[in-house]
């Protein structure tokens, strides 16, 4: 899932009275250039890293401007504690923008830590993540929504390990419809409410936009074949997705204030997230 992070600052203008005019001279601070990282690695798969530049709040955002933010001339390296590899720039039209960096030799291993370093324009950003032990999926099944004959939800059950603190992400992909795995509506889960127990969740698809929500988007359609991906993640990986979801929900709510800081594990001249996934897969056919 491609994510772009904006360098956001807030200007509040307060005026009162109908007979007074004010000439305001606002000093807008210079943008502090950052390397924005969106990257992940899971067991038995190559590292994938998207790099963009950050953007001022008042910049017009469209497809052309997003393409211009992509960093295609950066140097990205990955270190697993035993060897270091320079990632290769690749293209994949399933993502937008379609350019990303990928490892060739180094693949993910459960329990191992991985550090990536991105260098561009005199700036350097780095982050470290670990691939946590995956948790098996016990059951997945589909139920039609009440009063509906074509739309429904998927239910998943898994047993949370009692001996460890765990955090999760769940992603789904409708085979033949979706180009990639996408997050469910809840972007990250903390086991504090079900530690050591059998966890049961109803999976709702995340909307394409949190500002203009089509409720039908949250459901799966009768006849879909849906791949399920249950991932264990580290605490800092969870903190990123949890704070990111809170931020976009606040931004979409005209009655809420956006005071949340999106928590990043990227150090140096960077923002964003570099995360490991301990992943398990299952598939469900949505039938009555």
C-alpha cells in the first residue's frame, strides 16, 4: 500500500469585529527536506522500499505532483547483520507511483533484524525492524450482512500466544480484482484485549477514501475469492499504523482537531515506516 506523508504545519487565523481590517504578514517556515520511507520485509520475501520527498502543506497534490516526489536516484542499502546489499530500482504498475527499490539477494527470516539506509541529495535516513514469529490462522469464513443478499463480511479466528506480547496487521486481497493486499479497516491490532486467547475479528475493507465513504466498499461481495494475510508486527511498527489511522480519521472529521503525531521509526533525515511482517496466509470463497 503506497503511502505519502506531508510535512504539515498549522496556521490559525482568528479575527473578530465587523468594522476592523487586519493586514497579516505571516512568515511561513522553509520546508525541511526529508526522505520519506514506506518499506517492509516479510519472511521468505525480498525487501520492498518506496522513497519520496516530503511536501509542504499548501502544495497542490495530484498525480503529476506525486510522481515528481518519487526519488528514483537514491542509494538504498539493507543490512541483516551478516551482509549488506544495495537495493535495485524496479517498476510495478500495481502501485502509484510505480517505482520502488527491492533487494535481490537478501530475503526475510523470522527473528532477524534488518536495517535500511536511504541516501539522497546529501540527506541520510535509516531504520531497523525485526520479523516477528507469525501466528497461524485457525479459521476464516464468510457471512452475508443482515438483510443483504450480495454483500457480507469475513470472520477470522486465531490464537494469540500467551508467552509473548503481540501486535498484528490483517490484509486482504480479492483475487482477480485487487492488484495487491490492502489493509482492513482497523490498520493495526494490540493483543491487550485478547492476550493468550482465541481472537475473533470481523474483517471490513478499508475505504478508498476516508473523506467520502461509500459504505458498500467496506464489504465483500458474494462470489469473491479473498486471500487473507495475518501479520505479526513489532511495537514501533504498530505505533506507526495506529497513530497514522488516528490522524487520517481526525483529518476526515470536520469536528475533530488534528493533534496527533504520526510515530515513525525512521531516524536521521527521514520520516515514514520500515516494518517487518511475520505473515500467514489463508483463502476464503464468499458463498452462502
